[in-house]
């Protein structure tokens, strides 16, 4: 039988270090012809109520029907429609391979074009055939690909396991993109071995789960599993449904199972501005394979050209990292797009101990004094610094400053602005430092009330100056108004009883260059305005043209990446308005830049 053969082959492979040139194709459905191959698949029909699972256990809105799955022109098309069947207001389709194509271990792969509708919830996943360890989730679930139309820039890979609901467990990883992923086909895969499952998208490894990760729970992923392809509507993960977006279709080019691994690419897909020492590697290729790497013009391959791993130094712009090589089965190419973060410039200083501070000391658990710089160098040559001795008897030692006229707290949440600090400490490497913004209603006994946001930095050296940048940790009280933030709290080594000394300086605010560039709220160009702001669905841009000009509009995310470009063509002189649908943009801060002839103007807007 198919599943016995594959399990035997992969059991042998999982216990060896062999890497095949090209893995054996064990089974596939290429969706040729004009009908679903029922030797491979079974339709599941209805809303789940016939198996005491109404809404398919997730409050989904669709009723599955045979007619919503069509094979034509070499692909399977599963379409969700707005139509009433029984008590359901939507229809769709779901097919399973149970007792027809069941597998233990291997590379499971499908090439899929995802639907665009908000509220759609397509998936390519696997469940246990024989439920050896019990009913869901005890016998496991492997989600090779899940996608939510309301989060169009993200794909999920997940395992479910553990005890019966509601004490079930899961582990999930997201791979994120700068633009929606529904515009073209993508390859989704797992490589499943005895103790490990790896997730891939378009040949890029983005997640790994192991037997030890789920311990002490049972690792149920050592039995036969079957495939499921479905397109749900709404539900617990699918979320709110935009009815006007339907019908919508998930299109499947093929489903394949290989008896081994395929080459894949690993490496950071998002890096800091001018990041150095970033490694990229190709896995599952024979030792000694010659690999030709290419990187964007502003990046430099420092070492490794021709080998399976390179080290790259980045500049200010991102782009594609590509690896090309040849195996016995022919030429291969892998690529991943890398985004480089915005460059940040010092906007202002809150406290540097040489100049008058912009913040006021309130109180501290430990002892703060001004002192001479213990080790002046290129990183910090200041004459005077702050020396803070943490109170070793306090689990949560606090250093509190008052803020006056501080109105930009939300900019730190959106990463438009960042806090930075120079630090010299005898605390061990890896010590955590928190910076917390609070309103007056925050008291010692009412956490999390009034805690607008928290930011984290971690030390990387000991007894030497370093510059730390704080990144958002969370928003304990997201309802706390940004305009009411009045206190800044520093917590050195929170949740510990340590008494180290923290010498700090240059507690500064840095601002993203890509947000600043071309953006001058005090210098509006051509009477340029955006309404409403914040916006949920449709943004209207208004301006006055002195003469007829061609107009284009660029929309940038908060970190300066282009997310949309529109060409409005030639416009006449006088008052003009441009309408921009923004309903598909994720919530956050954006910059709209209008280019008119040789002039341009920019305005920020918030998508809710």
C-alpha cells in the first residue's frame, strides 16, 4: 500500500545523514482532466452538524458542497459563494484523502493560489487516519498552510496536539510579507521526519517543530495522516466576513509527496538598516555543491561565494537573495526577498547628564547619582554620565522619570520612533532592561491599568559601552491614551534580586528617516490633505494644481516600504481629489506621497 511504502522509506532516511540529489516522487495529484479523481479524494458535505460538529467546530459559516470544487485547465478550483443552503449563508468545498492516500513522513507539497476575500480561511492540512492516540487533538493535526483573508500578508504553519479540548495545545509560526500573497501561486510544504517537522514557503524554511517542543505531551506525529483541502468562511480564525468580496477561489495546481528532502533556503528575511554578518544557506544539497549567490547592489557577500553558506553585509535597501546550482535532476534556483529596515536619526535627547534634561527625576528604588564616565571611548566620550545601583532586595526595581508635554507615545508603538540608550554595566550579558510609558492612573496595585506600552532591550557586552535600542514588547493597557502619558519607568533586570551597577547616558529619541523623508506637516504642498484620518475603507486626497500635470501616488508602510502605487494620469489645473481604497491594508501608520510633475507632497494617515 502507498502509506506503508513511504513510511518504510522515510524511516530509513530519518535515521541517516544521507542527502539525495533529487527526492523520489512517491505520489501526486496534478489535477489533470475535467473531474476530481475520487481514487484520491472524498468530498465532505454539509455544515458539520451531521457529526455533531456544527460550524465544523470553529463557528464557520459555510456548507460544503460538491459543486464548489471544479477541476479544469490543470488545476483544482474550490470556490466559496454567498448563497444559502440549509442554515448556511455561504457554500464552499472540502475534500479529504482519508483511507485513499495516507502517509507517514515525507515531503508534502502543494502549489496554491490563495483567495483574496476578507473572511476567507483556506487551508492545506493533515489529520490522523486511525486516531491511534484518541480523538482530536490527541492524535495530532498538521497545518501545512493556513491563510486568513483578513491578514493578507501572512501565512501560518501549525501543529495541534495534547489533551482534549479545552486543554488542547498548539504551536504556530507565521511567515510575513510586505504585500498580500494572494496575487500569484505559491509553494507550501512540510518535510516530516520521525522527530521533526519543517515548514517551507516557496523553498524558504520558516518554521521547525520537534518532539522535544511538545514535551511532556505526546508527540502524535508518527502515524498515518491524510490530506485535507478546504476553503472555510468566517469562523474563529477566519473572522469578520466582507460579503461583497465573494465569490472567491482557492486554486490548487498540484499536491505531491516526495520520499525525501528538497533543497531549501534559510536566512533572515527582515534585517536592520546596514546590518552586518547576516548568514544565508542552502540546505539538503550534497556536500561540495557549487552554489552561485547573488545579492542586491547595496549588499555585499563578505564570504562563502560558491559554497552552501554566505555571509552578507547589508546597506540601506533590500532585495532578492538568490542561490543557483545544478543537481543530477537539473538546474535549481532558490530566492528570498529581504527587507531592510529604516535608518533612524537622533531627534532629541531626554537625558545625557551634560545638558539640561528634558525629563525630570521622580524617584527610584535603587540609587542614582551623576558620575564621571568610567571608560570614555568612541561609543561614548561624554564627561558625565548617570550611575544607577540597583536595589538587590527588590524584585522589580524602578527608576521613575516625569514627562512633560509628551504627546508622541503612539509613534513608539508603530516604530516610527525609538528609544535609545548608551549603557555600561557589570551585569551579565543577556540582562533585560524594560522601559515603560505610563499615565497618572497607573499605581503600584492596579497593573496593567494606565501602562500604555513597554519596550525591551538586552545587553550584549559586559563592562563596555554599547548602544541599546528598545523595541516594543507589549501594550499592557492599550486603552491608555497616548496624550496622557506622563511617566517613564526604567526597570533594570526586572524579576530578579540582583544589585548590579548600570552606568547610562544619552537616553535619546530616534526617528525613522523613511517616515521623515518628504514629510513636512508644517509645509503642506499644493494644499495637500487626506480625509478622513484615521480611515477604515476609503481615503480621499485633496489638492490644488496650478497647471495640468500627471499624478502618481505611492503608499509607504511605517518602515518606509512601498506597499502600493497608483497612476492617476493627466489631471487638469484647479481643485482635484483622488480616492484610494485602503480596506485591504493592515491597521497601522502609513505615508501617502503624491507626485505631480516635478513636485511632491506627503501626508501621514492611520488605517484603523
